[in-house]
């Protein structure tokens, strides 16, 4: 019984950590997209001569956001795999299958990286 209680406690701690990284994933993306979009729109309306520099900075921020989102998602997945290991060894628990295919979160990371790269390249070529 003590071994089972320890696993349940470990499961709760891992589940809390996974939830934490899942929330951070969306918060980082949401905050950075809102800031980059808002600032870029405000700057683009005024069309200052340094608009390409702002676009370059925004593109680099989106690239960085994609990297951070990738790392947060990887951390969340590591906790999910630890949870699956506990589920497989504990009698009576439903073990959910792991997801090894391209999911929505991975597509979001790819989209962030692609948008950042595109914005960076457009800003560099626009300024030339």
C-alpha cells in the first residue's frame, strides 16, 4: 500500500509540473504574439523610416518565441511520458497512448518559426 501511495503522490507532482509547462506554453506564445502584432501594427501605421528594423526585431522575437515554445513543449512531453510510465505500472489506471505524430502544438511552433523567419527576411530585403 505504501508503494501505491508513493506512486500516487509522484503522479500528482508530475501532473502539476506538466500542467505548469502546458500553461507556460500558451502564455509565452499569447503574450509575445500580442506584443509583436500590436507594436508592429502601430509602427506600420506611422510608416517611419526605421520600419524594416522594427520588422527585423519582431521577426527575431518570433523566432525566439518559437524556440521557447519548443522547449516548453518538450518539457511538458517529458512529464507526460513519466506519467504514462506510472500509468502502465499501476493496476487499474487507464494508460493513454503517447503521441509521436505531428500535433497542433508542434505545428504552432513551426508556424512561429516560419513567421519569424519570413518577417526577418522581408525586413532585410525591404531595407536594401
